[in-house]
């Protein structure tokens, strides 16, 4: 692997997980981000579905991109995405039926998710399948992490629990994974309501921007290391 390839891969990974995160920077897919993140498992379930749809659809588009005429590229992209989302929806209904009932319409709405169609148009239609695989995986993981963190925070504040519905994905034995803040915790209703989702996302965006600002200032104030003088050099 050349240094150029390594640089490209690193940039794709950093963009998807942090610098160009779909949920915190691009602010795409806010409808499911706000609607289903009432707890950690809901966010994790929809995040996995979105990740799989993003990877499968964009890699397929990258493979056939040379045979798609520019005039009809968007309808073709939508058809490919819809086929993959339908398959994911059927599999979730078969193997995770209770979680499927909870997430409901938002699984089918992945077809119209701006993240999926956006990466198809911006990246997959212009790059190789390998680069597209990495890009869609990192973008999907970045979005899933935001869903999980926001869902976990809202669940913890609103209900005083964490992983309370883990059995919907991992079976009855996963009920033991549930963490609680105590029987006397009464919760905060605002965190479970849509305004709580907006407030929570705002705090996450502010936290990311604060970290970026701190790292930028730190890089400016860090003194440059100079190599020691060798024989014959003049200071």
C-alpha cells in the first residue's frame, strides 16, 4: 500500500467518524435521529440497518457506475437503495420482529435518508468500490454512534436505565444487561420528548465543536521541535 493510499484511507475514516460526521456536521438524517433515539437499543437497531443499507447500496452503485447514464442516475440510485432497504426490512421483520415493530416506518424511510442518497451521488458514483466500501462504512458507523450516544443519554436521563430493551436484539438473556440509576430515580420527561432530542443533539454538536476548537488551539501553541545541531552547522 502506497503512502498516497494510506493518506486517502485515513482521510475517509476521519471524515466519516469525526470531521464530516453525518449527524454532527452534515446534520443529515435528523428525522430518524430525533424520532427513534428514545433509548440506546432503538438507536443501535436503526443505526445497524442504516449502516448495512448504506454499504450495500453504495458499493453496488460504485460497481455499476460506468453503465449508468447521467440522465437517469438518480432514479437508478433510488431503485438500488430501495431494493436493499426492502431486503433489510424483511430480514428485521423475520429475525428481530419486536424491534421491527418498535422502529416501524423508520426502517422503510431509510430509502429517503439523505445520508444514503447523498453519499451515492457525492462519493459512490465517482469512486472505486473499495474506496466506497470504506467511505460508506465510516459514514454509517459515524451516524450509528450518534444514534447510540443520543439514545443512551436520553434513556438514562428520562428513565434512569441503560440497555433496557437489549433483549429485542440479543435474546431474553440480555435482560441482565440493563443498568439502572436506582429504584428512586423518577426520571425527566423532557428527555423522552422530541424537544429533548433537539437539546441533546445540540449539546453533542457543541461538545464536538468545543473539542475541535481545543485541538486547533493546542496545535497552534505547541512549539515546533527542532533537530539538534550537527557538526559544521551554525546556530
